[in-house]
């Protein structure tokens, strides 16, 4: 719950008790006022109860599909086979793969599979998984018009110390940043927590890609930067967005694949890892909507 001395949700930089604290006899902006302000100023869609229920169901199915696909990721299995298996799971649940044909050029697969030095947006292909690989599987679906989005890491066989470090640090960065969420918290604090922990563990944070609002559209406001930033937007109940820190064992910079125009790689060829949840801001804190198994 937002505290009396926390920054007011409205962005005034005043304490809540000095701004929109609900004092008897004083005008307090309605939920509709807040929704209008957030969409007008930040392109953030504050969801109503019906929309939240739809997003929760989409996220539940997304997490289930991700878990089942990760179980299949073993040595000798190709990422294309993972894609085909996952695509069938979408059909089984009457869901649509959100990445398929998304963007320009159109993304050609139903999921993203990013291996080792691939930071994100890896395209499934016929390369078999090998002992020592680390793999991020990113699943995003559309169910009854609502979106869910999440990803997690799979380690194949015996991985190097460097890869183990970056996988573990990326997970901790996600969970530590989720744990601070509550109404009134500034979006920028998410990046502070992530960068502090990553740097303390000799890793870097990718700055070219961000988390994002999600639910009614694939990508909504706000942008959720995973490093230090100036997005000083107070969280309010009804916001749904992803946190998906991309953590590198070496330098933070990404380079793009000049052929497929999608896959991002670490500039120095060192390992990268990412975990992702979709979260909801509630009246008292937060709720993780994509409860995949860890």
C-alpha cells in the first residue's frame, strides 16, 4: 500500500499526504480521472476488473505453455522442434502466438529462442541443443483478445561458471525488482534495483531493450528500463507490464543480426540471460500473473 510519505501517484513530486491523500471534505481525483491522465500523459492503459480477469487468464495459459515447452528443451532437440511443439500448444488452448508475423520484417516463428550469446529475439532453427548451452524461451500469446508475455532460462547439461553466474543474476534481478512493486513507486526504481544487483555481481545490464506495458495490446506504455533511467512515473493500481532484465556476463552492448534484423547478440560474444514476468499493480502491492515454475 502507498504510504503517506511516499511520492504521490500523480507525478507532482509531493508526498502523498500533501497531495492526493484522501482527507475528508477534500476533492480526490476519481479512478476515471487517473485513467485519463495516465493514458494522455504516458500512453498507459489502466485496466478495469473485466480486463484484468482476461489478462490473468491469458497470462496463466502463457506460463503453462512456457513450462511445457521448457520441459521439452533437452540435448539433441532443435529450437525449431521447440517452436513446433509450442505452436501446437497454442492451438490446443485456442490461443494465437503473438510474435508470429509481428513487426517489420515479420517475425517468422511462434516463439523466441535465444541461445548463449543471443540476448533476445532468437529465431528457432534446426540447430540441436548441445551440452553447455543456455537457452531463453520467450512465449507471448493472445487469448480472447488479451495478451500474456513471459520467458525463462533452460540450462542444457553442464554449463560453464560464467553462464551459471549470468543465469542466476538475471533471475535475482527480476525477482528483486518485482518485490519492490507497489502503488506510488516510480518506474525508474525498477532499473535502479536491477542495475545495482547486476553490477554488484560483475554483470552488465542491456540498455537497448526494455520491458513494457501489456494486456490489451502486445506493447503498451510504460517502457520499463532495466538500467538507471528518468522514467519517474508513479505506479498505480490497474497497471500491467513486463519486467524482463537482460543480463550480460561481459559488456552491456547489443549488436543486431544484419540478415534477419531481429536477433540481438552480445557485442563481445559472452553469455547473456533473461527471465520475464507479467505483473499487475494492486491496491496493496503487486501480483505476478505469469507464475511459471522455477
